[in-house]
C-alpha cells in the first residue's frame, strides 16, 4: 500500500458518537458509535485493534479487524479478521483472510467478480469456492452470489 500522510488515531478511552469520514489510514483503539466511511482513494485502510469497538458499519477498501464490530463490514479490496475479531453482522468482501479464532456472526458475502478463464470454469457437479477459511466460530447461512 502506498505511503499516506493522512493517519488518524482514535485512542483507547476515546468514544466518538457519529459517523467518521476519513482518508488514508484510521487506527481505532477506542469506540465509535456510528459508521466509519473511507473517502477518496482505493488505498484507505481501517485497523480496529483488540480493544477497539465499532457500533455501526465500516466501509473501506482495506480493513483489519482484531476488535469487536456490531454492524456490517464492506470492503472493496481486502478484509483481514484477526484471532480476536468478533463481527456481529455481515462481511462483504473481495478478498478475505480469517485467522483461527476469529468470529463472524452473520454472512460472508463475496462482492467481486474474479476474471474467469475458459479452462477454469467449474464442470457440472464441481464446486468453486470463493473463501478459503482456516478458522472456527463462523456462523450464518451461505449466500448465493
């Protein structure tokens, strides 16, 4: 990811009530009661640390979660769910990484089209998976794309 001069920190012990619009990088160690929305370029990144809490949606190209989210997560590029991540909502992703111990209490929704090559189309009776998961604690119903 290219270097960004726009770096925002919501520190431990800080609570923000209302939507947060940002550009660049946002590190959350405190609490946000509202939505977090990335503005501008496609390299924006939200990092929710272990004790970080979001009560609302997160919308950003790149999202790293190690804390608690009560709301949906929308990523156009990459979502990483760490071992201490708990998401009570749906995760909309293009590329997702889940570490053992992470929890999603909702649906995993693939929201991007992969380029397909004629030789890679699944045959009748075969299944092509959009998610590779090595984790426990994922719940919810499968979503058909």
